[in-house]
C-alpha cells in the first residue's frame, strides 16, 4: 500500500513539473508574435522592448545556478513552489503593466522560470525510481519543445478571440494548477531532504558568478550593434573572463562553494558543458534564422513569402521531432552509451544545417532540415540532463544542472548573435534585402559547431568514473 502511495505521489510530481515547464515555455513562445501589441500597451520603443527581454534572459541566467544551489540545500519541492510563486507574480505584473518599467519588473520575475529545468532534474532524481528518471527528463524536454509549436500556432487565435492579455492569463492559470498539484503531493522528507550537513550559502560566489554571466551576455548583446571588436564588447569580455577566473579560484578555497568547480575538471562533465553550449547555439540559431529566410520574398531567390501562420508550419517539424524523440533518449542512451548519443546528436544537427545551407529549394526540404535539428535538440538536451543525473553526486545534481542550463542559454544567445551578424553583413542597407550568402555562411557555421559536438562525443569516456562515485554516495545516504 505504501509503495502505491509513493508511486501516486511521484506521478503527481512529474505531472505538475511537466505542466509547469509546458505552460512557462508556451508563454515565452507566444510573446514573440504579440510584441507589437505589447509595445503599444506600454508605449515603448523597439530598443526598450529589446532591453526588457534582455532583462528576462539575464535574470534567468543569473538566478538558475543560485536557485539550483538552494534546491541542493533544501527540499526541492518547496524551492520549486517558491519559484512558481515569483514567476506567477511576474506574469500578473506583466499582464497588467501600463508602463515599460512595470513590464520590465514582470519579465525580471518571469526569468526565475529558467530554473524549472534543473529543478525538475533534482526533484526527479530524489523522488522517482532511477530507472524512470531518464523518461521523466525526456518528458520535460518534450513538454518544452511541444509548447513551442503550440505557442506559435495558438497565439494568433487567442489574441483574436480574447485579446493579447490572455497570452499571460492562460499560462498563469496552468501554473496555479501546477502549484496546487505540488501542494497536494505533499513532502517526502526521506527522499527529498538535502544530503548535506552544512547549509551555509556562498554569497560571494553567487555575486562573482552572476557578474561573470551578466558581463558575458551583455558583451554578446552589444556585439549586435557595436561590432565584435568594439571597446565595449572587448571590455565586457575581459571583465567576464576575469570574474570567471576569480570565481573558480575562490570556489576552490571555501568549504561550501556555490558549485564544486573540481567537478567541472572531470572530463565527463566538461564535455557535457561544451555539449549543452553547442546544442543551445545551433538550435536557437536555426529557430531564429529560418523564419526570416522563409518569410523573405520569392524575388530573393531563397524565400517562400511565408505568412505568420505558414512560418509556424515551417517550425513545426522542429518541435514535433524534439517532442517525439526526447522520451526515448534514455533507452537509446543505454544501448549506445553517452559517447554514441552525443555523436548522433551532432550528426542530426549537422545534417539539418547542411540541408538548410545547400538543399533548401523546396518547402519539404526545409521541413526535413528543421525536423533533423529538432531531433538533435530533443536528443541533446535530454542527454545532458540524463548525464548530469548519472555522473554528478546527488548533493550537487541541481546546481550542476543549473550551470549546464546557463551554458545552454549563453550558447543560444551567442548563436543568435553570430547568425544575425552574418545576415547583417549580407544585407543591402538601401533595399534591406539580405543576400543568400549571409544565410549560407550562418548555416555553414552551424555545421562547424555540430561537427565540433561529434568531436566532443569522441572525448566522452565510455565508462564514467564520476558515475561510480556518485552511485556509491547515493547508496550510502
């Protein structure tokens, strides 16, 4: 009877987390098509709207490793509930905002939702059987990718039927339901308690890491307008590198660091970090560039003059393939190992970018290309999540996975910036028409990054020494 209760509780937890991730990801996707209405609502300039979403990204990237560490120290279910409360407040503030400042505050609070991914990893690792953790992680990635497709498809009808504010209210209702289910599930002190004795928080480490992340992201953002070698970009990059080095040196000295940087020196984790960065780089680059490409006029020689709805259908294979692939990754990973799974991810991404760059004349070819990239993305993110659970000690699972997600976000930001830079260089400022060479250069760069992931797979050991240590620690708890 007790095992049935535990199984029911685990099912409720998985459902609640999947619902939260799905709703949050869908909201962020639906915001894109309604930006013009939001701009009018808060009477903001395009630059101010862009800065607001930069605030969202910065808040998410900075808060994710911090919230992840808190989840390692305290009951993860409670930490997730607290994050859901703040995100919900942010959504309500953004939905009712009448000024750009209020909307920025709402977006800042919404940025805490970036931590839902690593929080889910930690919670699943604590509360459900290990043989089912991979499947649960796959469901998280599937929910995130599927919500992207549905968000693009439903944003227009929702706005036409009820107005754009319901873009916020509908996900907010779903998040409230997720919180209610988490409360119903109750706590399990035996399985969710932190496995650490010292609960002190490394505030200095948080400040140093936050400063490094913010500096690096601002450098990438600034490069879009000032150029990659401007004094501002170079200065921010130098600050980011200095803070990172100082943070690593500091973390090695203290007894309870924000993140055990010695783990990052392990080859398995280093490869996963590089891998997450590359998957973020390639997936978001394609997700941003392909809509611009297919919406271009037929006269460009490459465009399809796609409407907003048609553009959504071009992106649909990306979401569908990522959704279908993610739940099965754990089974595939058990058969071919982490090394093989990483290499297959790189191959899927490389083939997708190869088709976009050199075989894109027909719509079906673009559909197949996006399907391959979606397959690689679903594979890649789930592999990264599963690998963290497998090779990292339980008391560090959430904080390390938080760093992996941050690196994925940094890779995504850099991917968009690099892609836009190629397009900018190939755009005629008088006619505002982008030559095909800009897209082809960006897609070729994507191939190079994907091939680098295949090489990273070769560096991944066949058998993880960290995994054995992690397992022994988990069994000893």
